[in-house]
């Protein structure tokens, strides 16, 4: 199983970036797929995830109102639209999947079933 992530890059504060994660897991109905991030010297932080079964989603408080997660089953892709970016959003972002609910995903950042290579997002001030 692979999760192919793309997007990211360097953006100015206040700007926007969209991350994409493609995986065959999303064709099933048993996975929560989302993004966590990790900055140097900091703990892993769950950013957002979405359920492949019912489309329910969760967001970290730090990104609510700024980020939006969505999915396209026909394309087997999950998107994370990141708006109003702040320097503190700078991190490596990882796409990850867990068999279970979005709540389980958010509670098991170090126990994901699958994850892809990270993509760097750098927000300059």
C-alpha cells in the first residue's frame, strides 16, 4: 500500500497551499486518512483527517477555520487546502491512514497503519 503525497513548498504568510494524497485505501470504507505534521524539535501534531466511509472530518484547533480537508474517491485522493498560512504552520507534512474512525486516527498519531513520505511546507513571515 502506498500513499503518494504532493504539494507543499515555500509560501508567504497569509498565502495558500494545497496538499494531495493519493492512495487506493480510499476506495474502501474502513479507513481514516489525513495529515499530521512535525516541525524540528516538536511533537507530531495531527492536522486533519477524513473518513472514507462517511466523509466525517476532524481538525486540530490550531488550523480550524483555515484548513479544509476533502476527498475525491474517483481519483483516490485526499486534499488538504491550507489558507491563511502562518509561520508556525511550517513543518514536514505526512499523509497517513488508519483503519478506523477519524477519532481513532487523531488519537493514534504514532500508530498509523500506513504513511507516505513527508512534504515540506515552509511559511515565511
